[in-house]
C-alpha cells in the first residue's frame, strides 16, 4: 500500500481540513510538521515545487494541496490511488 505523506504547519486551516479528510476516509498518513523547521519546508518545496501548505504525496506522487486532495476525492480518484 502506498504511504501518504502530508507536509503541514501549525494554525493552518487547509492542513487541518486535508488531515480531517484523510482521517474520515481512514487513510493512514505520515505528517511532517514544518512549523519552525526551515529544512522541512525546503524539503517540501524541493519535492513539490510549491511553497504553500499543505503538500500531499501518495508514495512518490505529488497530489498537490488541500484543494487538489478534495478534487481528487470528488472525482473518485483518491480511493483509486489508495487501495483498501
């Protein structure tokens, strides 16, 4: 099963919403909190090419941020990425 990684920062409503969706769908994820950790933010930017939080990966595939995650779910593609 591919693992899900989400880069977050504290006090980020989009981060909370993305984590809540993953939890509701019972999708396990690894959270990398980049609050006060510039090296983790640099790592996120290098991997995703984006500077905003959150950034979400399924395995090595970058799926985007919160809006992208919700769009994947609406299209039924999120479940297909993560086998039961």
